[in-house]
């Protein structure tokens, strides 16, 4: 009989990063012979009448001697840990999967949160940078669990053919925060240069940008919107493998390890990413894994696209380095960590 684990998380629609992380961890537990009971804190927001039921499930978990794992936003996590602290000894059997790149900053701003988190068995953060920040606050219970993905189906990079247009892809929420405005400006800048390239966009288009984005696509023959990719029906790795470079000029400060950056590695893509959150740790430019843009995103991207279009050996070197670096984010390398809970 395997160990029973209560996985207290949030599963908000659409099927986003937190939901994926909860489901991934549940699958990891099952693979190691453990039984996960999933408790969805978001159910209270989805259906108010369920609040009592969700709380009863949590209290039952607190009273048991089984391990508890949280995969939740920081606001809900603070509330739940305060409630759990009323049940003596239960925090020492608890592991926190930190969500997002702002976790250390949020912790530093709340002294009571620091006190509670120092009592839990383990805090698993997504980057070495986050671990270092928490250790500077006196934490000794921190490990790195970097939003890994399975290597199953990973695709060695395809050779970039100089006789073909440079193949660029954007694979995230289509919004200003994710840098789509910068890519629109990039296309305008590239009109001044004789460069052969094509950009495909995949992702949900937020209402605020719909009109402008669809007009942009209609006005540019070398740009296509390909809709929302359904990863339940097709392989993300295989789809991405057909491209040369992933564009990721995000302006969000709150990301830890964006899943798409790991998927790009598994698919053998070079990456052009902004120097936000921990992107420079994930895409190590000095190791030939891709490129980091730092200030003027559109102009820096335009220069890199020009270089890559002219030098496919450079592109192929970056694609090979990106694929090799996938081992740092291989799920199979981290599966044994679940035995620590």
C-alpha cells in the first residue's frame, strides 16, 4: 500500500500553469506508488456552496499523519498555513511547491509568512535564484524543483535551412504583458531590411489586444495566427520542433520557470527571451542556449533575427545547445524528489 498524500492546490480555468503543475505533481506521486487526494481550493471560488466541503477536506488532511503538499498562489497559501498551524505538528509534514517568480519577495514582505514557512518540511522553488533569496532570509528547508517536463517525445533539433525563411514562433498568451506589442514593432522594423522569415502565433488572444492583433496579422503576409494549441491531442514538442527560434519577450515580473521555455528545450529550439524574472538563468546565453534581450526589445530582437537569418550555423549551434540543456529540466531527473515529502 503506497503512501497517502493530500495535494492541496488550485485548478483554475483555463488549463494554465498552476493547474498543469498540480496535475504534473499528482502524476509524479502516482508513478512512485503514492496515492494523491487532490483538494481544489479554487472550487470555493467556482461554486460558493462548495466552500464548506473544501474546508472539511483540508481539516481532515491536517488531522491525519499523511504528508501534505501545497501547490497554490501565495495569498491562499498564507491563509491555509495559518489555519493548519492550529493543528500541532502538521506543518512539519508539509511541502510547499512555490508558484511563480515573486514568491521570495512576497515572503519577505510578510513576517508571519516567514515564521510559518520555516516550520514546513520543505519549500520547493523553481530556480536557484529563488532558493538563494530565501536562504538569505534564513531558510534552510529550500530545494529546487524547476517546473520540469518529461523527456518522453523530446525532439532533436532540425537543421535550419538557409534556403528557407527563418522560422519563428510565439507560443504563449497573446497579450501586452507577454510582449506581443514588441513583436508587432519587430515586424515593422524588419520591413526596413531584406530578411526572409515567418512568424506563427499560438495562444489565447486577450480581449484588450484582439482588434489590434488580428489587424496586424491580416496586414502582414509573413505572419499567421494558428489558434490555441491543444496539447491533449498533439505533441507540443513535435509542433515546436518545426521552428528555428521561440520568441519570448515577456514583460511579466512574476514568472518562475515558464513552461514554454522548457518545452522549447525539449523541442530543440533556440530562444530569444527578455531579461525578466529568471529567464537569464533558464536560457544561458553564454552556454549557446539562446539569446537574452535586455532593454530595447524590438530593436534588439530585430538585430538578432537579422543575424540568425544570415548565419544559420549560429542558429543550429543555439538549437543544439538548447536541446542539450534540457537535462536541467528533465522530469525524469527529479522524480525521486517526491520521496522527500
